[in-house]
């Protein structure tokens, strides 16, 4: 209790700094200065009380939770389902995916007055968190108000475990306020137990991120994108790139164009505020470029910049080869299962630490191509390794198809976590 009280005091004192940080972030993305009332706990009206709250931090979590949320909407037609996010891109994905079928707001800052107002307005029966989203103050207040708590797709890497072990007086009680913790792997289960989670609260249920499916929205989006793309060119899609990724990709692309002059690079930056800077970077490398937002057909251009939200899943279906960004640096990569759903050959960089268990399964089934860590620092070596791997798959179509088919089999073989999460939800709601 002392640790929680100290946490509350510190965060209350930090409130001006937290708001300043949001303002600074809004300089590059104005959406961060909008809807500040929600950050402070004022849930937008009209709203309905007494339902289920599901928190999905950003766009990746929203996508991963979509099959589970769809099951909730089918099962609980009379209960309001509220989906909260913390980023504007996550918010946009919620609106695009669910529209008015769910209630939505930003999750408030984890400070007593804000969380108190949020819970008072919604009065939920159950709050569901995902992976490592641990909000000690909000979790404690749910317990005080007899609101059920469920952690699904629990993920705790070795690095995160070491970080949390430094604040166990705060984190361990938070874990044991959950009615149930559903872990995505045996490794994460062991780490939660090491952190102090009680055995009877914790079990393995599998990874929600495998429970992907192609819905009608994705099919419609793919049809629209297809109209803008040439039919006679191979497509290399590089998804969810971060700063530094593009320089490596563009250097590799320059090498590939010498052998494959018709190759089209589809570039998808992870954060919208970087769209313009990435476009400028491409032009500085003397590539021609067209933006998706311009709604014009790609003809002879070198690069198509996907500068829109909610269309990446559809774009995967149109690619010949996919590379996941965030895997060439400390970021730790992004979800490779989305292109696997479309049987696409996938190349990732040397660092996929955010998806350790998934990578183990993909590698075991020869379903992904991962680059070795460059022996020398710098983007040149990484670009050479990347260009070599893309070159190989472009030349060897049977190998590319086998890689994609194997990845798809891994996805299908590991589905079912959403059903287990729904079953646990039903147990908690009925109790």
C-alpha cells in the first residue's frame, strides 16, 4: 500500500509534466493535443454504464484484439463494450474497425482523480488489459470498486521482467489484483510467476495475435488499393518502419533496382507524423514517389508511400515480398503474422525481441527469413544483407511461395486464444 500511495503522489505531482509531454508530442502530431478531456477521465457523452472495458494501447493491439472484441459483441449484445486506447492511431483504428458498435475514448492518465472520474462515469463490470499494460492505480481502484479484472495475452519478456523486478512492491500487488492472468506462452507464464503472480490466477492460453482473419473491410480496401497499383510489377512492401529503417531499405532498394528495374517499393511508416519526412528522404535518394493519399495510379514511380491509416492489412495481400520494420534496431520488430495470413514470404531484421515466441515457431517451421546481425555497425552492411535476401526470393519463386505457405500454416495451427479469453470473460461476468 505504501508503494501504491507513493506512486499516486508522484504521478499527481508529475501531472503538469505529463500534460507538457503530450503538448510537445502534439507539435509533430496535432491529434495529441485534441481530446485532452479524455486523458483527464471525462468520458465522452452519450455513454452507457455497466459493461466491459477493453484497453488496446495502440493500433497493433487493436488489430490483435479485433477477433476477441468481435466475439464480445456477438456474445454480449445487451452490454456496452468500451474500447480504450492511448494513441491517436489506435483511436483511428477503433473507429475504422468497429464504428459505433463500441464506445471509445482514450484511457486516462493513471492518476487518482482521472481514473476515479473515468470509472465513475462508466461503472464497468469488467476491465480487460492486454500483454504488459499494467496501470497500478487504475487496477487498485477497480479492486476497491469490486470491478473484475482480466489480463489477456499476457507477455513478459526477460528484459521487462528485470525492469519490473526493480519495483516489485508496486507491481506484484497489481498482478495479484487480477482475477485471472492469461499468458501467451510458457516463457511469459514463468516470468509472471517469478514476478510474484499467484499460480491459481495465472495460466497459459496462447497468443491472440494468431487469431487473425480476413474480414470484408480488408477485402474492400484491397480492391481499392489494387486499382491504384500496376499489374506488371513485383511489389516489395516494407511495413511499420521507424527512423533509421528507411535509410537501410532505400540503400537496399537502390542495389535491387539494378537487377529488377520494375520492382516497386511500398513503404509504410509506423507513425503518421513521419509521413512527410519519409517522403522527403525518398526524394533525397533520387527516387520518384507517389503518395497513397494523392489517390492517383502508380505508373513508373519507384516508391508508393502508404501515408494512410487502416490499410496496411489490405496492402499485405497485394505484396510479393514483405519486410517488417522496427527489426533493424532496438525497437524489437512488429507483428509478422499479418502478412503470414496472406501466405506472403516474410523477411525481418536481426532484432525481433518483441516477438520471441512467435519467431521461434516461424523459424522452426522454416516460415520466415531473418537477417543475421551485421558484423560491423552501420546501415551499409544491413542494407547489403537485406538486398541479398530480397534478391534471392525474387529470383526463386518456389522458395518464396514455400516460405509464405509455411508461415500461413503456423498461423492456422496456433489459433484459439480468443475463444479461451472469451470463456474466461464469461466466467467473470457470470460470477
